[in-house]
């Protein structure tokens, strides 16, 4: 149950410019032994070369983990690039940090060549497992051993013949990786991200493969699916038609997981032939995590709301996400980061202004990435964290 937690945790959010041409926004949640931090770094001087922008972002990150977030370790980094074919190799060469690294061409719409989101934690141990998954373990005060093992994976891809085969192989490989960790897709996977090269052409194959794999794993309309974002994005190699990031939790109990539907605002995705959950809530003994899938301007009949009007679609996206957060007993105050996808670059002036007016202090990035239905002009995903007290479950 929820309780007064003012004495137990610290939550703050702020933005600052570390250097003249780089802005940093940080969300902090600190409670017990484990703190969580979301950092968004963006370049403010678009006249810099890519090398200079990458160097600046890297310098700022190093300064943060040496001062403001000293003692924290990165769990996942996501690089949003303007031109992966000419930039991804340099990112890989420059970033030797030991964490899950997601690198995708989704150009930041502020005109910069890259933006970086980092999710960090304190009070945890990390290591790359033989399975290929990156493990983050929190140590229980009572048991003196890991209660939960958070398993991250990023930039998974292959070069099969088409998007359907690539997606099927991605999930099959991931299922085997989870099995090595004593986990199952249906019981332990919490979140996936699927980046689809030329999404208008290739998304159909992704949907068919995911539907088929999920059926074999006991994931269906009557059980549950997995929170997900399926969005346009390109990898370094143009032959990669589907790239996947994913997150699972070893040690989680099924009663800790609740899927979010917001039926007053949204329909079940299976109504129109796809298989993902609108959102997922995870309760620990000391905190609640909420993962909101990519959410667009849709109603509870599955229809696009406000066609061709990005301003009104953005308002509807906010309303839909708010309904999902409300079902999780959270608000926008609990949101730690937001990623916003626009189909049309020209809509950035409108949408960027809206987010700046309402969410000026949030770690937000707005990128160019077509949504899976052509009529959706804008989509948003987010993560939230809230302090709770629940004696049924172990602390995070």
C-alpha cells in the first residue's frame, strides 16, 4: 500500500548548461541503497562537427559521473544519431563504457547531430553475462544477495532476408539468452523496443513475426503481451531492417506485474492485429516502475484522433499517457524521461514549443522517427518511478 514517504526518498529534476554548447537535464530518484538517474544530454551549438559534438557530449557525461552522479553506473545508453552510416562507428570507438548501448538513427529535431539518454543507478553491481545480456543486480539488505537481476540488451540485429525473418531470429535468440539466465519471455521480459528501417514498408513483417513468436510462448490476448515501442529507425548497416533493445527482470514475481489498459482512452492492440501492452507497472517493496509504450493519438475504438493536426494529436497523446499513468496511480510528476517521435520534421516547431511550455524541466528528446501508422504524426513513450511501501515484496 502507499504511505507517506517524505522521510525515505529524494526526488529532484533540474537542467543546466555544463558548457556553452551543451545542455544537461537530470532526473534523480534516491531511496534506500539504490538510486536511479535519467540524464539527457543535447548539443546547443549545431555548427559543431559530429566529432566535436560527440566529444562535447562525452566530456559532459564524464564530468557528471565524476561529480554530480559520482559512484553511479550506466545501465543503458541510447544514442540518437542524425546519420548512422557515417556516425555509428565513431560512437562505438569513442564509448568503451560497460553497459547496454543502443545506437540508432533517429535525428534529434533541434538540428544537432546527436543526443544521448543515459539511465544510471547507484548501489548496484553490473556485469556482462555469457548470455550476452547486461546484468544489473541490487543487493538485498536482508538476504545479502541479489533479489532482482535486471537484464538489458541493446542494438541486437541480424542480416536475414527480410524484416519478418530478422524479427523472428531476434526473438528466438533473445528467448535462448533468457533461458541461459533462468528466465522466460512471457514471465520475465518487461519491455522491448523495435526499430524498423523504412517502417512503412517493413513493419508488416515485424508484426507477423512477433505475433507468431508470441503465440509459441503463451503470449496472447487472454494472457498478456509485452510493453513495446515499434518505431522507425536505421542501424549502421542499411541491410538491418529490424533492430531490438529489450529489458527483463530475473527474480520478479508475477503478482508484482500489472499491465495497463486505460480502456476509456485506448483499445487493446490485438484489436488491430498487433501484440504489445500499452504499459506495464512493476511494484517493488520500496518503489514502483512504470513503462509506457509508444503512445499515439488513438481512441478506444482504435481510430486515429485528429488526422493531420499535430497540435491536437500531441494533446491527445498527453491525455492517453496521463490515463495510463493514472491507472498506475502515478502522474506526470513521477515521469523520469520522455522520448517523442515525429513523422514530419516540419512539425518540430509546434511540438517542440508545446513540450518546452509543459515539460521544460523533464529529460525529453524529440527525434525524427515515423510512427507505425502513417496517420499518426506524433508518438511518445516514457518511464516513471514512484516511492511506495509494500511489505509483500522485496525492495528494489
